[in-house]
C-alpha cells in the first residue's frame, strides 16, 4: 500500500507544472486590475517584490487595451539593499526603495537613447549631477554644474555610474514638492553589481525595451510595492 501511495505521489508530482517566476503569487497576470490607482493613463510599469525585506522582484510593463491590461514585457528587478518602505515616511540614506505610485518626468543616460524613444531624454555630461544635498535649493534635481549650495559629497555625478545610468527614467518620488530628507535621486535604471541604494533596476536590454515602449502621450506611471501588507502594490 505504501509503495502504491508513493508511486501515486510521484506521478502527481510529475504531472504538476513546475513553479516558475510567472506562477508565483506576486507575479499576477492581472495585477493592474487589482490596483487602487494606475495613474489614469494607458501605460503602466509595476515593480513588485515578494515582501518589504526583499531586494529582488519583478518589473512588468503594461498596455491598457479597452478594459484589459496586457503585459508587454517582464524582467527581473532589483530593489534597495535594505528592501522597500512606504514612500511617504521614507528617510533619505536608508538604502530603501520607496513604495507608491509615481509619474515619470523624463529619461536620461550616459549613452544615447534607444531608437524609438519618445520621452524627453537628457544625455549626461561630466557636468551633470543629481543634487541630493538637503540644504540646497536644487534638492532632488538634475543640475549642469554643481550650485554653490550643493555639496558634491551629498550628490551624484551621473557619469560616475556609466553602467547603472547608461539609460534611466526619473521616478517622480518626492519630486514635485520635495520634502527635505525624504529622499532624492530615485530612478528606474540599469542593473549594477547588486542591490540598489533605493532605486529600481533591471537588465540593460529591459531598460532599452522600456524606453522604446514608453509613450508620454499615454501618461505612463510606475507603481512600486510588495505582494501584500501595508506596502502592497495593490494599495497604490
């Protein structure tokens, strides 16, 4: 009897489909339909992690076609080295990725924009910096040449990160009316060697595909969150 049961269990195991990234609960095929808000446009990027402590997950970009959201592309993603945290209470310098729903002001990079890019695209020079100095009037802004009130030690020179910032999209976290100390320089960019300092990153080919796909006329947003809990992506 035990042999028969064991054989039956083995046959069931062989018949069951293998678990893949596509079948995990946090990679839902109808994720946008379960979200509280998708930004009002007909394009959406979701960046979802299994839990707040995760440093990896999945980025999916979607088109809305009539009442349905259709996944156009997917890629493995990386998040902050200390995981994800609610964007409205985040503290700068914590190596956490802020959760929430954000617009995408413009694209930039140390290399040329992919063919077909429709977003405004800023090509970085050796004078290009992202000011992250909380005392500066240029806090959380791109500057060409550091202003006198923006310390280099508190900012990022874009061309110092030729791999990560080869191509990127600015995420509108703490951007329109910056709260000093909340955080600055949050982007969707190309993978580096590991987890990020708070951004979302994807492989280079995925970043190129996203830029070639994204259309400002369709008002794309990015939603960042977890599979469940207070930072669940479906809350945003």
